[in-house]
């Protein structure tokens, strides 16, 4: 009952969130059931059918090898969302742990963690990601690590700042009086209270992470053909735009844009859901 | 004489998440020229909303549904911009927040003068200095270039007063002008406001929750409750012969130098029976001994080659003893070291030197970080000043109370914890159905009860109360004070009651320690210190407390 009331309030306060979550649901369905709902095999080539414009048989048209673009867009959701989610989770876990520690301990811990995140920020982030993938090897796994590394400073900074202002709050003192050790205070009192602003960061970051993964694929790093991935599809389709075959790049590009859009819309709603002071 | 300000059947409604809420119900009062009118009420009574409506600063969500405000015979609606500053001005609750932090105070005063064409570019500075001199700021020529953060709270409020009086308005609205200031500063500030407004023949609308202050500085008092004006009378009449039950309740609940704990909630209409206070006799056993306690904080400054400045001594070699079952008041103004002392005894902070012998053991031996896991932790507990801040916003009341049970008392079983939480809630008078609520869903008094229940959960021998009632309304404060007194007698605890309010301390404590600048300046029984203070600082402190004494009012 309470959960329904809470959901209803969150929804009524953030109507755009509903659109965000709706889009997210569509993407999740695409990611989970992709191969099952795709009308064609995304990897099957048919040379006779190459570069067909959108039609009833192929709503998004076909590419230069005669593969169905719609099927490829649907199937690519799993890879793109997978990379984005795992990268963001990785940087969230590592970044908030480091940030909380820095904000709580202060002193040397704070200085070391702070300089670490400054160092990462000092590089142009996309170039850093390129460097990481190029040196560590061209695999999906390394794309995830690279994306996680470049997002790390944002989590460190948010967590550090939020913990630092709450470090001496009354409820932290009270927890100490109740016999809680520092680590327990950090885990049970401070971390849950910095979650709401982190949620906003997560949803924005999901968008960036998708763009980043697609960007790396676009320049030929990370995911390799013939695997279906939005970034590669845009890259492959880009050269056909001049000759009039616009659908090759447009549809994966639109999927990419909608995904980023949907994560940005979800941010406020997510914050309201994890924050008890906002839901009652 | 025609009233200067007339508020007539004013009703205000606010749009909120739960629909429209009526904040004022046909409120009406008048302010005559040269009159000082006090608007008194507890939080949520609508006293600030009325003031903001007069000056046209009502929140966007608020809407006048009925009635209106007349100034000098004409309705103010639509003309507030021209009235503001020149005719009506206002001083606010938090002076530091009301001043622009990145602008020198002199420039802020000069801006007001220029805006109202009372000064040009050449003479604005001189006029600002003159205004600062009028509000009795020392060295106005230097202070004119100070930023708000360089000034004390009292000085900031003086600057606010200078700003408010810059254009010689005829009506001054003072919205709780001294909350957050020390009593001696409060007295100086209010005396200044009274002298300046009297000299200029100004009217004042003083909004306050403090009946003592209203009695001291107002000619007439308007009492508000839940958006209604319940009573309006001249000061002497209001205090000697209050008509409305709410006024009677308020007067009874405000602790004076002679009031008894049992009388606070008594009121005149509905006396509540309370057990007669047992004579409090401190036990023979010594519970706590503080020996030569020192706490130093490093000062900023001193470059790589410069000499390090001498550290700041917040607590400067204090020592006292406490018997088992005794309760001790620790009184002083902000910065006197009373909070630092109490948090060292509570082992939330480490001392620089000295000893705290608790129950025969020097507890300063163990660093505060380790003390949390020691068995002695449960023996010393604390109730915090800000009940809201001391409760984790993500934990329900029951979870907050259960925390020390799980961590210190070692209760693991869910059923046992629940049983003990229910028992504690009953002891502090917290209805069981509120236990599942989060702090933001509880009222101030309920949050205070949760904080107390959490503190007594481990059956402590010593409970440190750090201004536990300073954020509460007087009627709630009265109930909480009685609760604390009852708990002490039922559970045999000792209290260290930290407060700036001698009248409140007197109700709970038999012995009082007065601190100033990190040192103890006077100790004695509460009655002695309050009625016959020996030290000059204590005398100043006692005389600054605003009083209302019916006998004195009747005589005047």
C-alpha cells in the first residue's frame, strides 16, 4: 500500500519521469528479449537485399550487407545497456567508497583520493578512455573498465562533499553514543544519506556511459563488427548518408539519443524514490 | 488617535501538497503611532505570516483569501514596494543570513540610502558611518568596510537595525530579532531597538515566542494561536489577568525565576496532578570527578616560516565533582566551553589534558574512537540540542531507539528489541503508533522524546542534556522538562544539564556551574546563583534574562 502511494506521489511530482521509466522499460525489454523479438537474424547477410529503404518487410531498411536494421537496433540494446550499466555500477561502487572514506576521514586520505580524481580529470576524458582500451586490448571488458575509470571522479566528488557536510551531524554523534564504530557509521548512517544525490549522478552517467561506449566503437575500439552495436552501426552508416541511404545511421542514432534522453529523465524520479523525506 | 497599521479580518491560505491550508483566520490587530506591539505565539501560530503580509513578502504559495492590511488609512495592497524601507522596514531572525555575505556592510547601507535617494555617491559612505555610530558599533570608520563574516551575530543584527532605520521609517517589524543571540547580547540589542525607536517616535511590531521579552519591551501584546488572534491586551493586564486559556497556558509554561516545575503545565484552568517532588538528596557516592580539564584547538595562520599562533583554549583547566543521583547545571553563553566540556565527558571528543574519573575509572585513558565499543559507553549517554538533526532522516523512530539496544545492550532477538522499544516509548510518553514514522513526520516535541528514549535505552548512570529544549516551544518545553525530572527520579540517573537559560536550569538542577571563556566563574546551588549571584559575569547574565513578574508589572 505504502509503496503504491509512494509511487503515485513520485509519478505525480515528476510527470517526465513516467516517460523516462516507460522508455527504460522498452529498452530493458529489447535488451532481455532482443533475439526473440527481432524479426530477422541480425547477423544474416543477403547481398541481393542490400541497402533497401524502409518498407513493410524491413521498417528500418537494410544495410550494405542486406542485414535488417530494425533487428540489429533491437539486439544491440543488450550490449549497449550492458556496457553502460556495468561501467556505471563499477564506478559507483568504487567511487562512492573512496569518496565516503575521503569525506569521513579527511586529512591524508582525503588528499590522496582528491589528487587521484584530479589526475583523472586532468586528461581529456574520451582520450583517456581511448588510451585505456588501446593499451589494455580491444575487448568489451576493457571498454567497461575505461568507461568506469573516466566516470570515477564524479562519484568521488559527490560522495566526498555530501559525507563531509554530514560528518559531524547530530545523528552521527548519536550513532557514536550508541556504540557504533566508524565503519558502521559510514555504512549505515552516512552512505544511505548520500544516496539521493548519487542517484541523480547515476542516471546522468548512464547516458554518458552509453555515448562513451558508442563513441569508442565509432572510432573502431571496443566492440568489433559484425556485432550489432549502436555506435558501430552509426559509424558504418555514416558513409552512406552522402549517397542518400540515411536510414543506416539514423535509426541506431535515434536509439542512442532516446536511451540517453530516458536516463536523464529518470534522475529526479530515482532521487525521490530513495529519499524518505520526499516521499511522504 | 488613528492607528498607523490596521490588519483587518485577514485570512491567508497556502497551497501545499495536501491541498490548501488556512494559515490565518480573520486576524485583526492595530498598531498606533509610537506604540510597541508584541505578537506572541508558538511555532505555526501565524505570527510571521502576518508580518510578511504587511510588508508584502508573502511566499508565492500564499494567497489572501479575505480582509486586508491598511497603513496610514490606505490599503497597502499594490503599494508595498514604495512603502518598504521608507515607511515600513523589517529586521529578520538570522541577521547573518539576511546580510549579503560578499559585500561590505557599509556598502549595503549605502545601497539602501542611494536607492531611496537619501544620499549621493559622495556622502553615502559618511552617512553609512553615521548610521553605524547610531547603532553603537565601535570604530564605525573601520567597521564600515567589514564583511558580515567578520562581525559577531550581535553586531550583524546592529547592522540590520541600521539598514532598517536608514530611511527613517515609521513602522519597524522585528521578526524574532534575537533568536540565536546570547542573553546579554539579546538585552543589548533590544535595548538599542527600544531607545532608537522611542527617540524617533516609531511604531514597532515585535514578533517573538518569548513572553519575557514581550513583557519587557512591548506596550501591548497580541497572542496568536493556530492562525487566530486569541487575546489582545496591554502588557500589565495581559500578565496579571489573562482571559484566554491559551494565554494562561503560555504564561504558566514560561519558566520564571520563581516558578516550580509542577506549575509549568498546570495553567490556571486545568491543573494537572503530578507527584509531589521528592526532596532531591544527592547520594553519598561520587559518580564523576573532572580534574583540570583542558581542551585546545589549533588556530589558523602562521605560514611556513611564521611562528605558529598559540592554540585557542576552549576549556581552560576546569574541575568539579558530581555525586550519584545529583543533577548539575552547566550554564554560560555561546563560546564559553560548556558544550566542549560536555562532549568530552560524553567521550565524543578527546581532551588535551586532564582527567575525567567516572565511577572510579579515568575514562580519558581510552581515545574517543575506541570508547564507542567499550562497555562504559552505555553508562554515559547524551540528549542533543537539535532533536531533528540528531535523528537519521532515513531511520524510523523505532529504529533510532533500537540502535543502542542492538549495539550496546547486545539485544539480538527482534522480539526482545521491539518489546524494549515499546517500553521505552511508553516511558517517554511517545504514542506507539508514531514509532514507525520518520523524523520529518514527527513534531519537535515528539522528536525530543525519541532522542530521550534513545539516550535512556541503555540505563545510563549519567545523562548529558545539551540544551534539550532550546528549539522547542514553551508549552512543549514544559512537558519535556517534567518528563526529564520524572525519568531522573524513576531511573536514578544523574544529569548534566547544559543550557544558557538559568531559569530552565534551576527547575532541574540543584547545583549550577557558571562558565565564561573556558573557566568556571561561579558554582553554587541554583537558587543562590540565580537570586544572589556573586561573580560580576553571573550578575550580568542573570540581569539580562527578560522577566515578566506580575508583581512588578502591577506595581508599575
